[in-house]
């Protein structure tokens, strides 16, 4: 049968890959010679919204498809650029260039489910193929994750996930990571309960410090959920009675005990920027103002983890670049933003 498209692109997080996603792939294969599956939000630390790595999701997809279909599928990881949609679109375009020829008929396939699906129509050079929601309204990755993390019966998800995917999640997933994610799920759920019923959605302000010196950046290791064990930039919630700058210096000194007098830190502030991606934190709507503090070259000042930080450490920038999958929330993006200016 003649196919309408040479290539259809299917973008998603697939956390986890379920029968709704599987149906979209089948529809894509009916219409296209080849399907490019781009696995979004790859190369980031596990959290309760993105618990599975690219490799784990790639396996889920391969194990959910029929062997004869796999020859017509390419699966690639796709990194998020939280503060640069153009860069993200360029990444998608690069993947498509590698997997297509000049004059190919190309389309993007998916379901425009809500505001977060805007990206489906962000590529005017390609057709958009709307597939509609799957017949079973219970097919929803958020519900599947919440049931898994709240320890509810696995029976619910058995028809929605392929047996191998179901078994991976419930029987083979790393126990230590599952327990960490359950603690994160509980902390976030309880935190949100506290603000339930307020007349307006509660929004929070935080402050963060990106301190650099002699090719190193100062990071802390988080003591507790959310993001327990992950690396972060020093920072925290703004107190009601302080300015952003004072709050940032307070948090920096509390968490790292940095041996630099406060007037010196204040004098070395080189820039500040507001980071406000609406989904940057799973705790709720949190807008942060981060500061770049560039200390003069020389011996690295002594630091010691304290308060919310189990550890504080000067990290060589070359190592930092490789730490994307160990960093909390959008902190890798925040440091990268400032490093472009250092
Ligand atoms: P998802 O896994 O929730 O959904 C993937 C696709 O499947 C979507 O088209 C969705 O509508 C469809 N789908 C889900 N359930 C379905 C069902 N039951 N029936 C039919 N269709 C169903 O993934 P997502 O969150 O939409 O993925 C988008 C990715 O793109 C994310 O990783 C996001 O971070 C990334 N993104 C990044 C940027 C940036 O970094 N600047 C910008 C836009 C998008």
C-alpha cells in the first residue's frame, strides 16, 4: 500500500510507554515508510515526572512493538532546553535531517491534549497529524506513575502496559531508586496538600547562587527529598523580610559556610537573572532569581555542607558539564546560562 509520508516524527516523554503511545506508533506506521521516535527530557536526573532513563524507555518501546515494525523505527534521545525553545527545535530538525532525504514528505504525529502540546504545531515546514485520545480514558502516564509511586495495586496498569514494561516497572526497577522516588512523591504530595483550598494558587520565590572561581563552580549535594542525593546550586526560599540579594547571600552562607567575607561576596556579584519556566519544579510554581558571583582567581575558599546541604564542593567546570543527569531541577540550565557569560 502506498504511504502518504516518507517520515513521521513522534515526540514524547513516554514515562512510561503505554498502549496509547503504542497506538500512535501503529497509526504512524500505517501512514509512513519510517517513524522517528524522539524521546524527550532525556539526559536529566530521575524524578517523579521523569523516572525512567532514555535507555529504559528505549527498551520499553522496543519491547512493545512487533518485530516486523522495529525495522521501520528509529529511536533517539532528545534533550530539553528549558529556556531556549529555538535550540530545542533545532535539535529536532537535526534529527530529522539525519533521518530523511531532500524532498521527503515529512509530518509530526501526536495528540494535541493541552497547552503543553504546543510543540506539535511548532514546525510549519511539516504536516501535523492529530491522532486523538485513545479510546480508553484511563490511559494516562501521570496516573500510571502516581499509582506506581503510591504503592497501589499493579492490576490497574496491566492492560495498559505491555507485560515486559509492567514487569520492568514493578519487579525489575532499581529498588534504591524506587524508594528515593517514593520519598520524593510523598514529600511533594504532602507539600501540595498544605496549600490546598487557598483562594489563589500559591506561588513561591526562591534565590540561588552560582559561585565560580578559577574554573570551578560551587555545588551542594541535597540532603533530603525532593532531589535527595542530587547536586544543586546553593539556594532556598526567600524570607518575607529580606531582599533577593540578601536572601541569596544568607542561603549561600548557610548551606556552604563559604570562607569569604560577606562584603566580598556582595562585591563580586556580576549578574542576576530570573528563571521562571512554569514547570521548572515539581513542588509547584516556583520562580527563582539566581546570581552569578565571580570570585577573583586564587586558592579555592574552604566550604562545608550544612543545613539542607549534605556536602558542598568546588567542581571543575569540565566535570560539571558531564553532570547533567545528577543535577536537581533546572540547575544545570541555570549554571549553563551564566557560564556562557563568564
Ligand atoms: P507524553 O509522553 O506525555 O506524550 C507523547 C505524545 O503522546 C503526545 O503527542 C501525547 O499527546 C500523546 N499521547 C499521550 N497519551 C495518549 C493517549 N492516551 N492517546 C493518544 N495520544 C496520547 O510526552 P510530552 O510531555 O508531550 O513530550 C514532549 C517532550 O518535548 C517533553 O520531553 C518536553 O520536555 C519536550 N519539549 C521540550 C522543549 C524545550 O526543551 N524547549 C519544548 C517543547 C517540548
